[in-house]
């Protein structure tokens, strides 16, 4: 990872941590943007017919790490939903390649408005 990328990620982490403490509603909106982005990446890996399972599920790990770095308040606000939504999306993407009977699609995340 380059120096500019490292700085950008650190600024984003500090911004989100500050929002979680000072303005939880805005934090939730900003976090929802990131969840949407991660969902798009998950489906990008799944769309071409050759799902790349490890990279797809690592997106969930990356999201949880990012949230953990944002602090305790951020974890309280969004951890469970983030984990549930992204893992569900990964399972849906995987099920489209191995048979939908394996994973019953029972949830579709809708961003907060």
C-alpha cells in the first residue's frame, strides 16, 4: 500500500470515529455508503461465473476491521448489522454458483434513508 493510500485510509478512519462520537446519525449514513460499496464489490466478484470465494469473504473481514478501528461507539452502532448484511450478501453470491437451494435468500439489505 502506498503512502497516499495509507494517509487516506487513516483520515477516513479518524473521520468515521469522530462522527460515531459526535453525530451518530451522520455516521450511520456514511457507514451505509461504505456497506453499499462493499456489496457492489462482492457482487462484482460473483458476476462472471467464477466466484473468487476468499477475496469475497475477505471483504467482510475488511469491513469489520475498519469498524473496529473507528472505536467502541462505532462498534455499538453498526457491528451486528454490518456483519449480518455483508455475510448474507456473500452467501447469496456464492449460492448463485452452487445452487440456490443451499442458501435460502431471505434477506436483502436496504440502505437507511
